[in-house]
C-alpha cells in the first residue's frame, strides 16, 4: 500500500462516517488522483477551472467534483458545465448567473454559500450577518440548489484559534436548517483543512478539505 492510500485509510477511519473527506487536488497529478480513487476517495476539490478541466475530462464523473476556488463571473458557464458542486458562492449576482447558466444546460447545480467568518476584507465570502438573507434569496431560484455552507477562517498558525470562526459558521448553519433554506436532507458544512480539520470536526463540520495531509507538500504545478 502506497503512502497516499495509507493516509486516506487513516483519515477515513478517523472520520468514521461522521464527515465526508474532500481531497483538495490543486497542483496534484492525474496519477495521484487516480491512486486516491483506488484507495476509496470519492470527493475532490479543485481551485482552478483550467487545471480541473484537464483532470475531469480524463477521469470523468466517477467521483464528485467540487469547485473550491474564487468565482470569476466570466467563467461561471464553464464552472456549471464542469463541476458537480460549487462551494464558493458569495453574492446574489453570482447565484443569479449560476441559475441562468444551469437552466441553459438543463442541470440543477448544487451550491454552497461561502461565509467569510473572519470578516477579512481581502477574502471572498459573504459576511456572517448576511448569510441567511442570501440563503433565503437563493431558495427562489429554480436551477440551483442550496445544499450548505463553507468557510475558510483566518490563516492562523494555531488551529485552535479558528474555533470561534467555525463555531459561528455552525450557528448560522443550524439557523438555516431551522428555516429550511437548504434543499437537501443532508446539508453540507464544509470547514477545516489539513491543519485544522480536527477542530472543525469538533465544531460540527461534516465535510473536511484535505490536501497536504494525504499528498504531502506540493512539488509544483501540473
């Protein structure tokens, strides 16, 4: 068993069905992704459309592909065509465009709202106090389905410092569930990465985004 398999097996045992494992595969090779699939990984996240198109056209939709990068409005048509889930919706305008492009494809697109839990001006994401209003507005669309929230949190070296940001996002998530804003029986709360997923799990994440912990440090672009 290779190192990638060992790492995935260990994570899946740790998660024990309580949360899904999304492998963040930015700058990872097609061969690495194929090995991960053989080892049981079923959800993958990509940050860049052009890079993802090559991988997805080769591997196909035998697994679930999430877009986890910042959204450029001019690329939304291709994002809708390429991905199964778009995790980074942060405005009503973006949601509107996704809805219109999804209608053209005759495809219901699952989306998550990205919450800027740290209220950082340099980062994308809707401010926490605006997340529920945006959630409500998205429920009015016919061709996109709101299925959850995601957050990054600030870039703190100590993952424990992220706890209040994950907790805040979980509180908003629970309110959205109570208000029935999500169009799924299993809404997604996407929080936590390789250095912070343990804290995120403790605060209620049910999907964690892991890259380095499975694949090691990045060697360079594909």
